[in-house]
C-alpha cells in the first residue's frame, strides 16, 4: 500500500478524531467489525529494495513512499488497468488501486471488488456520492474516503473502473479457523487487527477476529497475502443454517445471491469475502446507514439478525470458495489457485 494512502488516511483519522464512534445499542458492540483504530500517523515503507514471495519485481520503499506509483507485483495475472485504477488525477479521485489493490482485492479495511458485477460497482459509487450509502459508525474514516472518491470520479472513469474490476478473477484469501481461542491482536492504524506476538491468546466468542497472516506483506500490496478469520466453534455450521433458512420472510440468501453465493445478475457475491466487511454491511443495512431503493430487498433478510447471528453468517460466507472449481489436468476438481 502506498504511503500516500497511509498519509491520506492518517489525515482523515486526525480530522475526524473529535467525534467519537457511534454508540452501540445495549448488548451490541460489533467492535470486531468496526475496529476502533488508534489515531496515530501511519508508518512508511522501509527504505531500500522490497520483494514479496513469488514475484521477480522489486519496488523500493522510497518509490512506494513517494506515492506516485501503485505497486503491481504480478502484472501478468490481470489485464492492463486503465488510468483511473493506477493514477490519481489532479482535482480528481485518488487511484482506485491505492485502496482496492490493482487486483481489486482490497486491503483488510477495504472491500474486494474483483469480479463484482460492473452495474453494481457503478451503482454503489453513485450511492456513496448521493449520501444514501454511509457507515453506521458515522465518522468511519475509510467510508469517508470512498465518499470523497465518489464525488470526484467522472462517469467515464467510473465506467472504466467498473469494467476493469468486474473482469478480474476472484482469488481466495480467507481461511476461517474455529477455535475457543485466537492469537492476541491489537487494532492497527486504520481499523485493522494486527497480531501481537508473545501476548496471551484471546477468547473468540460471538465475533470473528480477522487478521492478516503477515501484516507487512499485506501492507506492501501483495495480492497473495492470506488472512485468517478466527471464529467460535460451531460458527460455520450455525451460519450455514441461517443462510439457508434466510430472513424472517423465509427467503434464503441464495435466492438472490446465487446458489453458490458467488453472485447472480447484478447482485454481489458473498462467498469468500472478508468477514469483517460483510458484518459491517449487514449492520449498516439493518440500521439504515446504507439505505436507498437499491438495498430494499436486503431489509427483510437482515431485520432479525443480532450480533451473534451476524458473526455466524459471516464466518460461513468467508469460509466458502469465492470462485468455481477449475478442472485440473488430472480431471479432478481443484479450486482456482491463488
Ligand atoms: C482512499 C481509499 C479508497 C479509494 C482511493 C477508493 N476506494 Fe472504494 N472503497 C473504499 C472503502 C474503505 C470502501 C468500503 C466503505 C465501507 O466499508 O463503508 C470502499 C467501497 C467501494 C465499493 C463498494 C463495494 C461493495 O462491495 O459494495 C465500490 C464499488 C468502490 N469502493 C469502488 C471504487 C472505485 C471505482 C474507486 C476508484 C475510482 C475507488 N473505490 C477508490 C476505499 C477507497
Ligand atoms: C430478495 C433478494 C435478496 C435476499 C434474499 C438477500 N439479499 Fe443480500 N443483497 C441483495 C441485493 C440486491 C444487494 C445489493 C444491494 C445494493 O445494491 O445496495 C445485496 C447486498 C448484500 C450485502 C452487501 C454486499 C456488498 O458487497 O457490500 C450483503 C453482505 C448481503 N447482501 C448479505 C445477504 C445475506 C447474508 C442474506 C441472507 C440472510 C441476503 N443477503 C439475502 C439482495 C438480497
């Protein structure tokens, strides 16, 4: 991730630090999804040549910190991006890749756009621009940033960005581990968890603790860097039951999101996406922070969900493979490799 992003985000965090986070209703915290970030400057990339496993390319910390390039470690794995993805425009939006990566997957606090329907991408940016899509945590710096982008991006740039992101392959990134304990974490910089080596483990419970396996690799924009989501024992099976039963109107999630939950028509995919992001969206929609006509069909499915249900549902969704299995040379089914 370019340090230009670090600096933009730090400035937003400082500017907004006067307002506190939204007050949760009694019994609800969702602090594992709306992670309260310390308001502190974000670090720069270390100086000198930098590498990530499997890439022959080198970027220097100086290049990254200057912020005028978007790192692209595996240019052969995706089509050539249009300018809006990789270049900030004067008086225009920041480069989409700065926050969503050139592969569309996003960092930890930003959603994966790879393979989402183009019409959905356009419509969501229009919702941010119109003010109908906001965050329940009303001063969430990350949401504030995409709202600024949405106000500055031209319709033509947006159409190009949507066409690019929607054509990208959906890559697996998440591993869901059910356990009573998870490694110790602390919130880092911008609302992400980072591992705290040496500290005693924490209890899981009715929440999902999502953490980059290697925070530095993630920060460098390595699209192959993995993320582990720790959930309570039984969460995946309980989540599966809720997803299959559907909302209080009895309509299963698959009726609109597709049989494999990998998206259908213009309805977005849920399979193999970030548990923390999906949890925020379910709560944003349930509470009306993400509102407007486009999201009406999601009101019944979210109305009955409490925090523990949301943790179960998103543990299940994150555990699903994001893409169709590709037939391997031996004829046996194999998931599309990262
Ligand atoms: C400075 C960071 C930043 C930049 C630059 C940025 N985004 Fe985002 N984007 C975000 C964040 C953060 C969210 C999630 C907001 C939330 O969780 O409330 C988001 C959400 C989205 C979503 C909604 C995804 C979904 O699944 O509903 C779309 C679509 C999107 N961005 C498109 C774009 C496009 C197109 C560009 C470039 C023109 C762009 N973004 C540039 C930070 C950014
Ligand atoms: C009647 C159709 C319908 C059903 C049933 C439905 N959804 Fe949705 N869902 C949608 C639509 C349409 C959107 C996109 C909303 C928008 O455009 O803002 C959406 C969006 C979402 C999002 C936000 C995704 C993103 O990228 O930001 C999540 C999360 C979600 N649904 C989860 C669920 C879950 C979990 C269930 C079952 C409990 C469910 N949905 C059932 C139609 C449905």
